[in-house]
C-alpha cells in the first residue's frame, strides 16, 4: 500500500469518526426535547449549572445557556469561500419549578445533524 493511499484511508476514517460523533450529539439534542421535560430547577442546576441569562414573565421563567464547540464550517461553492460558525442557545422554559419546554436557537448543526451543537450543554441532563 502506498503512503498516499494509507494517508487517504486514515483521513477518511478520522472524518467518518467525527461525523459519527456529530450524528450522536444531534440525537442527544433531539431526545432532550422530551426527556428533560419535568426535571426540577434543582436537577437542572445540578446537571447544567447556572444559566447565563434568565427571564421571568409571571410564574414562567426562561433559562438560557450557550452551547457549542466553536466549530467553523467552510463552504466553497461558486468560486467563493465562506465560513459559518456553529453554536446553539438552549432555552429552557420553567413552569411551576420544572422544565416545560426545551428550545434551540442558532446555526445548531448541519443538514443531517441539526441541534448537534446543543448537546454540549444538555448532554448531562439528557442522560438522566
């Protein structure tokens, strides 16, 4: 096997491994939209820590967390190069002291990995 072919195979294996991780994180984020419903404020603080922002409207609170690994994706179509930084803002709606809704904002992932950047913040809570 030539050195060039060996290098190509190693790079392909590394890329496939990274893509698999992105798919797994996307699934964690998708599942968290249901598995986190009903957890208490105390449980949320234990698995996610204090929110970066908090808003209150009557008895409802929204806790916001920033998430992501700083991934920047290049796009090289049409002779121009652009890049997009992926990240996620996780908003947890708290009603009566429990999570009642989980929402994600931002460029959270790719076409097949929507939400994968959100998993970094919520994965400890989603595995309960």
